[in-house]
């Protein structure tokens, strides 16, 4: 399952995704992975959430992000939640051009029973058609 948190820059998307991750710790039976491109919020997450800053691994571009996310997920069969903060910023693409990564993440989440929460910097009206089903 994929869920999108969207809103304009500065509207509190990161705060919402961090709160969601911290709340999920209470009832989670598996691991929680938080992927972003900054260490800025590292200490806002509970220690049970695996924090990954992609800049430590030179992840740049959509293909690299796809490989990185699937690799992080493949690291264990007990992963339950994946949080992606700023997917378009990390991929270096506009959201409208990212149908492929959403398709891949959806298939992996279905196969592995994952809940994936993604932040997107745009309004609900600006979301591409392929992404509206994840609201």
C-alpha cells in the first residue's frame, strides 16, 4: 500500500511523515525505514526507525533511487513500513515524470506487504493522474 502526503513547500509534510513514523513504532511488528536526503530530521525520529540519508550513498536520479529503495527493502523480510521524504527532490525529476518509480514501489509493496508513505511537494490538484490513487 502506498500513501502520499502532499502539500506546498513549507506546509509541514516532513513533520507529518515523521509523526506517522514515530506513531507506527508503537504497533509495528516489523522494521520501519525512513529514507530522505538530509540529516536534518534524524534526531526527530524514534530510535526504532531506521534512518537513511541517501546523500551518504551518492544516490542521484530516479534509477538510482529505485535501486536503493528496493535494496533497502530487500535487506530484510521483516520490513513493514517505508517512509520516503521528498521523492521528487531525491530523484531529481518532476513528479509528473515519475510514474515508473511509483509503479515499482507499488509492486514491491504488494509483494512484500509493505506500507509506503511518500511526501510530494505539490497540491492534491497538481498530483499526476497516476499518483492520485495513493491519496
